C-alpha cells in the first residue's frame, strides 16, 4: 500500500515539474522511479517527454526503444517515439510509429496533427491535409487545411534553419 502512495507521489511530482518546464528535475526522478516501478510505463513517458523537450533526441530515441521492448505497442510511447523521430528528421520511422497509433485510435487529434506535420515536412501536402482535416472538423474556426499545411511547412523550415 505504501508503494502505491510513493508511486502516485512521484507521478504528481513529475507532472508538476513538467508543467513548470523543469525537465532536468524530471530526469532526476525517473531513473529510480523506473527501477522501483518497472511495470509502470508512465515513468518512461515522463523521461521521453523531458528528454525530447531538452532536445536530447538521440538519448530519447534510445529510451523509447527500451521502453517499447518492455511495453510493446504502447500507444503513448509510440506517439512519443514518432514525435522524436520527426524532430530528428527520421520521417519514415515517425510515420511507421504514428500510423500504428492512428490506425488503433483514429480519433486521436494529437497523432493526426503530428502526422500532418511529418507529411508537410516531406512536402506531401495532400497527405498532410488528410491528417489535418479531422482537426478542422473538431474546430471549424481554423483556416482551411491547405493553409494549415503551408503554415506547418513554414514553421518546420524555420526550425530546421535554426538547428543548422
């Protein structure tokens, strides 16, 4: 019973740190939390999130692969791995992860958005539009799909220039 309280307390701490963008503090907590609670994927999720935000993408990808060996086909972990692959420019790997998530949960707007970004980065605006459409259906106040795709392409290109 004490372990449950300890685990939930660690989760609350991680959530607070993530909300405050204190990613280094998350990374200080999660290794021991993973060791203490190896059957809980949430601590891997926190780790990936923090590493991704800190732009430690190679380490994040390694951790994602480790986590997915334990929690095979875990949708949140696959979604995070897809985002990490996208940030690294590994578009086909990102698509592989994200398509699985999308096929399993087609109403997941976050996954649709990332897939739209990936296809925009690849220059495939027609496919990107297909993934942005559900977002527009959810919020019809947004501009038409192609405008969103063009904006995403511009943002992606600007981010790529900053990395170089």
